[in-house]
């Protein structure tokens, strides 16, 4: 049996990663990859995500601690990256990896700013740890719901609908982040 025959095909449309963008245990469906490629493929996401975190922090520090514009712009780029990823055929592995790298880069940056820096900026000296915990807890609940909810959605409605939901949520977060554009922290960080 060949590699392509031994891999379960995607339920609908081009093959995709199963498990959500924040899951480090991606399962590659239908690409017919060898033994090493499935392990290396998901490494692209956190690798570029880490670079996105550093870049977002560096840029926002250079903007006199204005986090809102960085959050808004990266959320626009995230929406475009997820849309691009959802539209690339499964046979185009290189382009899928480029799009996945873009998703990681544009997702980790805003997450790091929100869970760390924004919590310190707006929580102040006495509540930054609480603010960070609340932000991270909301993210953890999202991951839990994503595992169950996206699995159900993919099984019942297919990958196209699942990506439409992900893109819709990204657009929603984009509008929320634009609302933070002019919001100023309690204490300005020293540039």
C-alpha cells in the first residue's frame, strides 16, 4: 500500500491539518507525506509564530507602547492568512506551508501582546498578573471549545464550513482589536 493510500482523506475539499491552528499535534490528512514530513510540517507554525511574537512586541515598543495599532494590523493580516490557507489546494504543499507560516506569525504576535504586555499595561502594578490570568484563561477555554466544536463542525458540515467559521471569528477579533487602536495604558512604557 502506498503512502497516499494509507492516509485517511479529508472529508470534503482539499486535505487539511486537523486539530486547529493552536494544536501542536497536527494530523496531516491526505497528503501522502513520508515519515519525516508530518513531523516537520507543524514545526513551521510555532517557529514562525515565535518570530511573530518577537516582531509584534518589538514594533509595539517602538511605537511608544501603543499596542492597539499592532493588534489591529496583525488581526487583519491573520484574517487574510487564514483565508489564503483555506483556499490553497492540498496538492500545493509548499504554498500551504507558506500560508501556515503566515498564520502562525500573525496569530502568535497578538496573542503574546494580549496575554503579556497588554495585561501589564492595563492591569497596572497591582492587577497585571490577574489580567494576564484572565486573558490566558479565556484563550484556554477557546482551545477547549475549539477541539470539540471544530471536530463536530468538520464531521457534520465539512472543512469549508469550518474555515468559514474560523475566518468569521478572525474578522470579529479584527473589529475588537480596532476598538483598542486609541486605548492608552495606565502608565506609558519608556520607549
